[in-house]
C-alpha cells in the first residue's frame, strides 16, 4: 500500500460512525497474459467519442458525465469536451495520439512546451518514458516545470458496468512546480487502463499530495476516477 492510499484509509477510519461517507469501491481487475505480439492503438478519426462518468474517489459520488469527441486531427489532434449538463470543458490537444500538448484533467489546464506521453509509444509491458519540460496554465504567462515518468505495468482484465475489457495498465508519476507559490512540492499519481480497440482509456484515476511553506503543512489533492460508459 503506497503512502497516499495509507493516509486516505487512515483518515476514513477516523471519521465518526454514521457520517455517511463511503469511499469509492476498488476497481475489479485481474492480471492476465498479454498479447503475443505488439498491438496498435485505434487511430483517432473525426467524430470518434467517449463518454465517462467522473467519480469522487473520497465519497463515491458522481461529479459529472463528460463527453470527449475528436474535433480535429491536423495540425493537432483536438478533443472537444463537455458535460451532460451542457457545460463546455477545456480542450485536450495531442501532437500525435498519446503525445499531449494540452492536458485539461487536473486542477489547472496544462499547456506543454514539449509533448508529454500519456502512454508509451509501444503498447507492451515494461515500455516506459521520462520527460521533463515546462508548461503554462491558461491566461498566465509564467512557465512552470514538470517531470513525468510513464510505464506500462501489466495487462489486466477490468470489469466495469459497461462490460469486461482487456487493458494495459499504465502508471504515471508526476512531479511539478505548481502555480500556487506556497507549495514547496507537488507529487501526483495517475493510473490509466488502455484498451487498444477503443483507442483510449476505459478508466483513469488521478490523485496527489503536496507540501507547503510555513505552518500550513500540506495536504491531499482531489482524487477522481473516470469510467467509460459509451464510445463510438
């Protein structure tokens, strides 16, 4: 059990009985033997779409239903994003499929100077990458540094309400300079379950923690999970 999960479990156990807080149930996954040869990710095409339910991992609540659709494939791959309630969300941009230039899923949208892999180029266990670059947030010109390590851990069978999928489990470790200058360090963890024939992840989990200067100490960031509900 990693340090973040241990802290989360202990904090939940410390809550008074009857408070009604129920953390999100763990994913149902099972390690499997992967394909005998390299597989290819379904390439993006105009009109492809994926719909996810966004869940709060701390209390299990559905935060939003989000739809992502490929709106452009040149010169960048652009995904338009919106909620079921009609709220327009920040776009996601790729230089090539899986090579992020604009990442909208964290607290502030990150616009990278150099492309950052969302998954390794080779969809094979053990494939990895490490990138250090700068990013900017929208409407703010100051650059911040970011370091991202990405590794394909194993093939897993994952069970969702939508069905069962054979997915490549990707882990990402992120260290970054946050735009909140009181933070002395920020570390984030990300898990994706990629299904090549769908062309995207069926589950994505984000979490993080940080330390601050002075007496403020530090804290945990929001912990979200996206689960696929439909795709085209």
